[in-house]
């Protein structure tokens, strides 16, 4: 048995005994307590730190019942033994049911958790009330005619203690920092003061003003969630019982049984109302947050779908149009070398070439509008995201280097650079057998430079295979942004592609 375990048991016994003495000081008569806080202390402790701490409850109950046995009007030993057995079962069963019904980390931010806590506490306290009542009946402490009233008082007192103490303990001991942050505001102090003032007026008045406290409880639920509500419930319970025990207010003028019942119902109803309202408010806030997150995810998915369509158009339709331009240009060159060629055919080819180029420009504009692939967040960021999709099958590792954030280029120019870089990386992945590649972007000396290098097999730049229009496409895009595409490659030596683009906006300041 470790020292930590023994210390935990002793501390729990002390807390339980202290709560019992507090409950006894607020009793209405020598044998009637409106609320029994130890049950809440015991359930919360065993729920938070485990059922293995039950000896702490047993020790504290021994001290409580020992005082009752040695007091001026001692209770029968058998009745006290039954009472101790019932109270032990109440705490252990309550903690067990709370864990089973509400889960291991109850925060009272869902109505189902509040209902589960009430069901667990109500069921456990019913066991204690039943065993305790039968024990007192068997010991001759109460008569048969008093059984129902005695059971009801016992059950409501223990239930009220659980409803006030369990949420308070689980909220402030489970995550004290979060609770303190929620309450660390001048408004919280004003709310607590308002609750205390209103419950004092409501309970001490001989008129029916008990409803006065509910606006303050609503305030606590809406503004301070469970931390505020649990403190408000504690204030309501303490002041209601304290004032009534001092024979102040409407409850004190009632007969003892009715006084106890009215007080207990007032505490139970106000506590449940505030807890449920707080949980509903938390659920609405959570639902609003989830809805906003869902809308954000939906927008991201729509944007990704637009980009996918743009990529598909670039890889299929746009490339096909570009290939058509090259074929038309070849046919025109062939006809130009034939002096006897059909002039009408040449004119038609010119017209077809112009239409194809126009369609190509429109397609590129559409792709730019729909699929800039996040270059507005930075060209380096866009490439960093893009290279994650590469190398899944080929094993290509791409290292992207360059300044984060915007470049001194227009968004349209960056989109063209992005297309050139993506085309180059696609060629590396498909044709070079490279294992690594580097994409480097620099902004200096009035130019933005982009280089794509790989360690692949390379090729003879003078012998570009027929039917591969990637290089021509990249050169065409480079010319559109007033740049030249330079290419260095040799068989077995890899490939280097470089594009220099002049600044189009104010140059970036050096970070150093």
C-alpha cells in the first residue's frame, strides 16, 4: 500500500467528515437536515480518482456515526450500522453509475450528461434512503406511519447534496484552470453578488418571491456556463438553508416537515433548471461552432474540386489545344515550302490556328480563375502542397526552397510560374527516373528566379522526342510572362530548368 494511496484515503475521509459536519450545522432540528453534502463529496471523489478510495468513505462514516452513538440522544447501534451500510452503497453506486451513464469525463455541457448525473444520484440516494429508513424503523427510531415522510426527506436531502456538490466538484477539480478562466471577469463577480442578493431577498421575504433568483441563474447559465452555474447553485443552497435555519423567511413559518420539503424542492429545482439551461446553451454554442466548421470544410472541398477540374483541364484540354497549335504550325510550314500549295488551304489553316489560339487563351483564363492552386498564399506554399501528391508510386523526393509569403509578381504571373513548375515536376516524375528533385525560388536583383533540378538520367536537348509537348508548353508560358525558359541537360547528368521573371511590383525587403 503506497503512501500516496493512504494520503488520498485520509484526505477523502477528512473532506467527507468536514462536509458532514457542515450539513449538521445547517440542520433544522436535531435529526432533520435539508441537505446532505457528503454524498456529493463522496461521489465526486470516487468518480474522479477511482472507486478504490472507498475506505475513505468508510472511515469518515465511522466517525460520523460514532458521534451519533456517543451523543446525548444516541441512536441504536444496529440502526447506525444500517445507516453506514446504506451511505457506503450510496456513494459507491453513485460514482459507478455516473461513470457508466455519463462517461469518464463529464463536463455537464450536454443535457444528456445532466440527466445522467441526476439519474445516477437519484438512484444511489434512493438506496441509501431505503436502507436508512428500514434501519431506523427496525431500531424503533421512527414509527410505521412516518416511513414515507422519513424516506422522502432522506432521499431529497441526499439528492440535493449530490446535485449541488457533484457538478461543483467535477467542474472546479476536473479542470480548475478552464473554470477559473471562464469566471475571471468583473461580470462574474457582479453575477455572484446578484445571485446572493436575490436569493437573500427571495428567501427572507414572507411573500412568495422565491422566483426572484431565476433571472440571475439564467444569467449565469448564458454567460458563464457550468463554472458559473455551479457557484450560483452553491450560493442558493447555502443561503436558503442558512436563512431558513435561522427562522427567517417564508419557509421558516411552515411546519418542520413542510419547511424541509419546500427547501429541498427549491434547491433541487433551481439546481436542475440552471444545469440543464447551461447544458443547452453549451450545446447550441457547440452546434454553431460545428456548423461554421462544416461550412469551412465544405468551402475547402469546393475549392479543391475547382482546382481538380482546373488541373484536369490543364492536363487534357489545354495541352491538346497547344498540341493542335503546333500541328497547325507544322502544316503551315509544309505548305509554305510548297510553292504550288493551295492558297485557300493555307488561309483556312491560319483561321484554324487563330481560333485554336483564342480557345487556348480562354481556356488558360478559365484555368487561372478556377485553379490558381493557392498561389495567392505564396508560390512556395503552393508548390509545397503540390509536391505532397508526387512520388507516391515513383518514390520521387522533392525539396522546395524559397521565401514564404507573396512575391513581387502579379497573381497571374505566379500562376504561370506554378504551371511551368508543375509541368516540369510532372516530366521529372514520368520520364527522368530521378530519385530527388529540387525546386528553388529566389527574389533578387530585380528578378524572380525559379529553378527545377533533378538527378535523373537527363537527355540530349537537341533531340526532343516527337509527341512530347511539355517543353514547348513551358516555353510558351514563359514567353507570356516576358521571360525565357533555359534548359540544361545531358544524358546521365540530370536536368536543370530555369526561368527568370522581372519584378512586376515593389521588390521584397531583405529580411536581414
